[in-house]
């Protein structure tokens, strides 16, 4: 068992429960706090009081106790999203942004939709294709993009691209992988076979676990477009 990770989970869970309960003590919890506080005092056989200040304190304490109970449950799920904030999905239903205006050269892309499910801002996220072909014939990580993710937001990370062209120009035979380009014509271009390739995509975070997704990409020669589907590995 990873005790460091467990302690981090427990600290965040406790923080969510207390923070959210305190934030709502003078909100919706006040509707129930006074009644609950009166019930506790009656159970403990403490005499009732008509002092407004005392009643307000009783209501606040009762509301806070109710809030801790409620937000202990809610906080568990919020903490899980905090520890594992990313949800990933694969899509091929889009055109390459830089070439949507051109009717002679049509660009298509495969992208990963990255969703931040947590309530914290994720800084310095990086996307890599982990099994990209390298110059020596092996496979390895290829950097794609660096980005930030605000709470509850989504980011489209383009992973692969392909172009179809009107005659007499031929369509691309292979699929290009998105990544940094070199300062020369065709520099740092990385391609995989057009008849199909499995890609392993990883989104790395600074303060949380990375998230992986696998997909298969191929050229649909009948529809003349790029296709992709998410696979399980």
C-alpha cells in the first residue's frame, strides 16, 4: 500500500469535508441547524434558552455538524476526482483547423479530449505519443503539446493528421503525428502506416497521476478521411 498517497487522500478528504461544511454553515444548513442543535440539547437534557445570540450559536453548531456528515460523503468523491482528475476520450469527428478553408486540400485530425474533473487548476500538463516511431527504427515518446486545464474544463489535443487532395494531386499515404517541427522544410515529421496503427497517448500532470488512452488510427480510403477508435490494452 502506498502510505504517502493514502495520507494525501485522507488529508484532502478531511479538508473538503470541513471546508465545505463551514462554507455552508450560514447557508442552506441554517434551515436545519437550529432544529438539530435543539434536538442535541434536549437529548443532553440542557435547558432551552430564549436568548437570540445563544440560539444563533446553537444553529451554527448544529448546521456545522450536519454539514460535516453530509460533506464527508460528498468529499470522498471530490477527493477521488482530485487524485485522478483526468478523463480522456478519442475523437476523429473534426477537420484540421489550419486547413478548413481549403477545398483542394482537406485536412482531418484525430484528437484526445482531455477533461479536468476536479476543482483545482492543473498547470503544466503535457501530452505525449508514447510509441511514436523514432529515427533509429525503435519507438518512444513524442512530445505533442503543453497546456493548462482550469477546473471542470476540457481541452482538445490534436494527435494525428491526414490530408486528402483533389486530382491530379494524390492523397497522403501515411498518417502524420502531431508534434514539434524543426526549423527546416519537413523537419521532425513523424508518420505511421496509413493502413492502421495503434497509438498510446499519455497525459502527464505535475501533482497527480498521469492518464493513458489507447486508440487505433487508419485511413478510410472509401470515405477519404482519417478514422480512429478507442481500444483497451
